[in-house]
C-alpha cells in the first residue's frame, strides 16, 4: 500500500546508528546513503524507510499521533529489534509484549528514536 515512509532527523549519524540496529533483526538493510539521507528496506528490495534531514532546512520535529510500524517475522525479532533500538539511544514507549486488546496475536514493542519519532515493532503471528 505504501511506497515509502520518511522520518526527519536533526542528527543523521545518531539516527542511522539507531535504525541500523533496530532494523537488522527485521531483515532490513541500508540500500542507499546521501549526505542528508539514508534509505532502508528488505535485502534484495528497495528503500522504503527513509531517515533524513528535512529538505526545507528547518529542524526536524515529531508528528503527534504518527507511528512508524515495522513488521517482524516472529516475536524474537520484536525483542531483538527493541533491545537494539534501546541500546542505540531509543526511549521506551512500551516494552515487548502481547497486546491482546489489538488482537489475540499482537506482540509488539514501542520506542522513540533519538529525534523522538515513535516506532512500533510488531509480529501478528501466533507464538
């Protein structure tokens, strides 16, 4: 459904460290890097998540109500991505766990990247 998602950053090097750690357990890799942007996606695919300095040269700000949801193949990948994201400067918004109020198999974790963008890692499969 989506072509791509972008998140703004005021410190691209710090953001790249965060996303590369967070995305590795999900099988996502950096495909391209420019002076003010990096693009990530599935190995053998194309960049679909972009981290960048805003094009208008103004400070990156957080969108209230916006969450980038990343799908994990299994619950262990949710745990690993969350742990890597936290180790790379993420802020906890909800440790990995079952959230049955969404649906019976919703296993997710929430954190914020170093710029404050909200990220969810979720597995929808049964344990």
